[in-house]
C-alpha cells in the first residue's frame, strides 16, 4: 500500500497553478445542509463565494454574489466575437453533507504503483474497491487523510474556471465569445438549479465542470422522480390489539418488501433503473417512506410510477381505503432528450478533447447533473470531467493529470466556439 506525502503536494503546488488554486479552495468548509432553512444552506458557501467574487473583481471582471449566494462573473467577448455563440460555465461551491468537509488535509501519491493506497488514518483501498484506480497507474493522485472528503466535487471545477479567468485576461490569442461563469450553491442537496435564472443568463449553451474521471463527458442522465409514501395506521393499546391494530411501520416494511429486490441501487448497474428508499420515519399511527425512482427511459419511468399505484391499490383492498398515500414529484429529465438536438455542440467538445490528446468518452450518468435541469429550461448543458473520482467520502481522489486535461479541453472548447458555428 502506498501512502501520500504532504511535502510532495506542497512542492507540486509550487509548480502547478491549478493545484495551488485547488488547495486554497479546499480549506473552505462548504458542506451543504439539507435541514437548514437558509439559502445557501451553509455559511461556508457564502464565505467562499465572497472570496471568488474578490478574485474575479481583482482580475477586472464584473462579479456579483446574489442573495442566494450564487456568484456570477461576466466575461465580455473578444473584439470581433460579439456575435458568436455564448457559453455559460458552471461549478458548484458546496460539498456533500454525507461526510465531513472541515479541515481537509490532502496529500499526494506522486507515482501510483497499482498496489492500493493507505490513508493517514489507516483506511486503505485498492482496485477491488475502486476500479478507477486501474486507470491511473503511474499517475499523481491527491488523496485525503481519511478523516474528511477531499472536495474535488466540485472545487476541482471551480479551480479550472478560476484558472481560465486568468488565462482569458492575459492571453490575447485566446479569442472567445461572451462567457458567463456561475459558481452555484447547494448542488449536493438538489437545489442549485432553483437558484439559477436561465433567461437572465441569456446564453446559447451551458457546460458544467463537475464530472468524473479523465475524458468523461456526461450526455445522458436518469429520468428522476421522488415520492413521499405516507402510511396511516390504526393505533390501539397492545393489550387489546388483536385484529384491531394496524401498525403503520409494518405497512411501510411490507411496502418496501414489495419493491423488486433486483431493482435497487445495490442490485443494478449501467442503464438499469431502480427504486431507492433513503429515509423512513414515523410511529404506529403514521409512517413515511421517502423514495427515489430512476429510469433512463420515459416509458420505463411511467411503468415504475404505475407500479407504485398498483401497490397502493393492493394496500387499500387488503387493509382499508387510503391507508397509503403516494405523492410523487418530478425532479429532472434525461439530459440526452435535449442534447440529441444539439449534436454540433457535442461534436465540438469531442474535437476539443482530441486537440487536448484526451480520449472522449460519452458517459451515461447513474444520477443527475445541474445540466439535466438547465437543459429542460432552455440551456443545453452537458457535464465535463474534472479528473476526480470516489466522491462524497474519505476515499475521494483527484488525478493531477485529469484536472489539467480538463482545463486544456475547456480552453479548446472556448477557442473553438469563437470560430465554429454550433
């Protein structure tokens, strides 16, 4: 097992400006909080946003942090590029609340040898645990000390955008159209797109810098619904409960058992959809299940929603009318349903990868992206890789090669959009 070196990482930050920016950003604890009533949901996001505003302003850009904490940076077009397609670039400031993002202490595996990694607190992982490691033989990897997540999701994306801002300011040869950069809030709790006004952005295309491993460009996502399933019981003293008591908790367990056990997140892969109970709460009298429903096709999603109604009808007949209520809410649609009408933009991204000597990999995400929401609001938005993987926990890694490749690809995208009609 290889162990990381803090000194090696310090040395790298002295010669790699992207890594230097990244290490500064991960010092901010920006975990979002689903239970918070504030917008954004954590003070750390406001503090980081203010810092980003200052950095952009010092470079001479018009930067503003709005009431929701979202930072918007306007980059005017190069002379002669006023009429080319405009581009909105996005990265989110919050980290996942699933694991601590406070006092991040990263280190560097300078030359990964394929024998697994041992973190400073003793946690270990190898290619059996994380298949992505097999793609990074002899790469430099930034890892955590095992007590926090790393924050590459999405401070790697923010680092790339900050570095691009500097390059656009000093490199007159990098011609570009109008660019709007958005540093968003509360993405990890599904609220970031609700704080974005697509009409006010007024861009032709979007690109979120929030993807995974080297070369991956997310062009397809799940269709997504969530459901709140409420169970009504009949509460009776246990001493007199025979054939009278209807336990709402038992109803919830019965409901869960009726879901296809081969259609859960832990039993599905690739483009297989699933049902996922992520929260249960209640008592004998009433109980609630919180459920995610995912499917790559619209037909498959409608079948899943109909199946839930079938279970509801079954309960009504077995117990009593309205003992189960199901409230579903649409979350986002399959990104591909929009992007398939904008293949010119996808081809441009593919060519930008080729220019950067990066193998383009069209990725189908078993999840969602901001782009999935924004695309259906009129801003076609695929998602570009950052070089990170194993997100949301202590095993998170960032490939130094990957983050630098992401920057080169993004720079090529910006340059190509100044000359190509997409």
